């Protein structure tokens, strides 16, 4: 099931790390989404450049692009792309590049540059008062803002806009249909986050969050008893992906995020989150079904074979069918019509064989394969068991035809044939007229070879004779053997039915 489920996932761009990933994803009841690169395209464009006094838009963009050239973040790539499109020279050397929570630090052309959200700069002691008016205007347009400080003073801000993925709203609806709660967790400002959340249908938003804050938010959800899956794509998401019960990384994101995740969505399609959870649930359900089939067949038939109620060939067939069944049931995960048809056919055959075998074993009937079925108690003799005789031409026989019992044993003679039978028996007295030999079934000497005719002609040689009444179908008759010896018995209604009981 894990093999087929993993293959099915790979065909849909869902890569699983292993079977334990399926188990964790199956239990998820809350999905937390990062915003940039996950719900949005992750390819934002620079829309506005607002330089502070003493700076030009080109100088501000050039310096910020140089500083961000060492970052893989989508917003950083947007700056570099815009600078290249404007023909700006960004070949300067960057020194002391450091990624910090919510931004970066670097030294460009001898200048200490800090880029990040408003909180990052304010905590660094940068005064943003001169930018507040433009800041409020851009926020209303749901744009992400990056503030730039050079030498500890505000140099301006750059607005970046990202568009929502066309499949994001559908993915959220599908998750809600699966009974899963959705949450947005982003380091972006609340106004932008809430605008994106409204567009995709998410009602719970956690904004202005640092990576450590994101991990704490996931821990809070887990403390509430929720099974949390985190979906992200950036370096800053790696710690949260590792903290969550299940991490899901976008294949269009960073290698660090994919390394920390249990599942990678190769195509970057956020609908894969719902597909991955649904696939994990179906795979684990299939595993439980397979355990049920495998144990069920054997639990039903092996005890019957062990206790002598059923020909062991049925148990062997059941064990083989259990393997075939679990394989075909697992192949149903492929979702193809042929796999469904094959699984249904195998289950039909398995139900037929197991049901038929269980019925014959429990009902005391014989095997369908022509071999003797020892489906009787030790102290029973059956007359021409139904199922043993499949045609009228087959001989009527006693089952078991040879028995060895201790003195005092009560034997039950049972007629489970469709015809009437009786039983006549007596203790054999060796007159020496018929040569004794070793009986092949018991290995005991002294049993003379005889036929029904012989017994009828030499009735005088039988001591302590007894006879049952005529037994109709389903009737029983008992006799207790109190004297040791060899007791030959016959059915006088059907010549050829004979047997022997050795009483020790």
C-alpha cells in the first residue's frame, strides 16, 4: 500500500519521504500556510519606490538590490530583477551578509545596510517617522513593504506586490471539505495578510511573525490538541516545517525547506496539500483493510484445519489468497478502472473459497478436492458424507473406515448422506478359516480380509453382534464398546460399505 500510494503521489507531483510521513500527514486536522511563495505566486514585482530625503529612487533600489543579491527570498529576487530591468549597476561586492529574522544585514560599498519590515528597523533603532504617510497609503493597497536603512538612518522603502495563485482558493475549499482547519501564518504586515486571506477564504490570520514566532504559533496549536501541517517554501520556514507534525514544502522553494519537510509538492501547486492528505488517509485505510483481509482469512480457516475440521488445502489456498488480496487491494490506490476490476474479482474468488471452506468445515462436510476431510469428532463414524459422493456412481463408504479406541468408548454413528443407512457389527472371532494379516490402516495383526458377503455368510463367527435401526438422513445412533477386540461393521442396505473398529 505504501509503495502504490507513493507511486500515485509521485505521478501527481507529491514526493513522500517515507511511510512514516504518510502516517503523520494522515492525522493532520489543521493546515498552516505561509503566504509568499505558497498561497501567492512567489514572484512579486516592485511596484513603488519611496526614497527618504537625500536619496533618489535609483540609488535606493541599486543599494537594496546589491544587498539582497545573496538572498533566495522571493522579495529579494524581485529587487534584483527590477534593478536589472532598470539597467542599474549591481556588481558591487557585498560583505558581512547575514539573514536576520524578518530581513537581512550587509555591508555594501562600506555602508551598513539593513533591509526588513518595520519592526526589524524599529528594533534596530531606525526612525521611520518620515515614511509613515506613504507607508499607510501603500498598506491600503495590500502591498508588501521593505524598509531600507543605511548607516542606521532610514533611506526609504520599496513596495512589492505579489498575486495569489489561481488554485489557492480551490485548495482551501477542498481542505475545508475534508474537515481541515486552515490558518495563514506570515511575517508580512497584517493588512496585506488579511487581504490575501480574504481572497483565498482563510479566516484565521497570524501576521507580523518572525520565524521563532511562527514556531511558537505552531506549538500553541499543538498544545490545543491539534495535528498541524505547515506549508512553506522559504529558508525561514524550515524551523516551522520541522516543528509541525507534518511539514509540506513547495518544490518551487528553497532546498532547506524541502529538506525539512515530510512531503514536497514538486509542481508548487497548493492543491497538492489536500491531495497529499487525502492520499495519506486512503493509503492508511488500505493498510488497515489489508491487515483485516490477511488476518481474517487465516483466522477463519487455519483453526478449522488445525482442529481437523477442514482439509488443510483450504487453509493453504486462503493464505495465498490473502497475499493476492492485499496486493490487489493496494493497487486500487492507483485509481484506474482495471485495478478496481481486478481487486473486485480477486475478492469475489476469495470470498467464495473462504466461505465455501468455512461452511464445509463447520458443517462437517468433506473437501471439494476429492481428498478425505476429517471433519468429525474422534468418536464419530459418518456414513457416506455429503460432498464426498458427488455422483451416484461413487461408492458409499464409512468415514472414518478404521478407528482405534479404548474400552468403554461410545461411538456415534451418523448418517449425513442423502440415502438411508444402517450399521451391523460384531466382534471378530478368528476361526483360522480366513488367514489374518496386518491391516494397512492400523498396522495391527489379526484383522481378516473380508467383504460384506463374507461377513454375511460367516455371521456365526461374529460374537456379540449388534445392529442399529435404519438411520434416515441426519439421524444418529450410539453404541458403547465394553469388550476388547476387532469389530467389523457393515451397512446391509448398501453392499460394499464396511469398516473396522479396534477396541483396546
